[in-house]
C-alpha cells in the first residue's frame, strides 16, 4: 500500500488568493487552470508582477464560480 502524497505545505495567502488556492486544490492546480507556471502565480499573488487582462478576467470568473467575494476586487 502506497502512501498518498499531500498537496504540500499549507500556504497562507491574503484574500482572494488563499481561498482561491484552497477551493481550486492548490497553487499548482490554479496555475494549470490559468495556463501559467507556479512561479507566475506566486508573482501575481505577491504583487511582484502585473496580472494581464486575460488573467484578471479568468481569475474573476473563478472567484465568481467558487463564491469568493472577499478581496476579489483586486482582479478588476
């Protein structure tokens, strides 16, 4: 019997990133849904890089889909 790997260490990120990571299933799954790398998601979440218009629209859509309201105005 093999032990199932966990998703990694828990990440505490400000809203809406933290709840979005949790609902989607993690940092890596969110990156895959958006078609970008994990590092790109990290740069967006920390404010080190600007989120392109298409990325912001998709993040707005995901927040709406998962019912995340707190902090989602950062994607507008």
